[in-house]
C-alpha cells in the first residue's frame, strides 16, 4: 500500500513534526484496515445465513478466520 510506505518514511525521518503526523496517519490507516476487515467478516456472516443446508451437513460447519 503506497500510503503505508509514505507513512513509514515519515516516521523514520528526523523531523519530529513529520514523525508525529506519520504516526497519526499510520494509526488512521490501521483503523481503516480494521474497519474494512470487520465489514468483510460481517458481510460474510450475513451471506452464510442465506446458505441452505447441504447434503453433507458436517462440511462447512467450522470456519477458522484469522485477522
């Protein structure tokens, strides 16, 4: 992600103001990615409620998702 590389460059720079802004931007990018992942998981859960029972009920009963 281009924004992240710019933020990391700002954080690693010598200017304190750039570092502070870079840290704030990194926090916002992280929050945005967390919100996107949360929305993705919620949408997935909603779509799974619409799935009818299959011929093999044990298949798909467990799903491990790591975020």
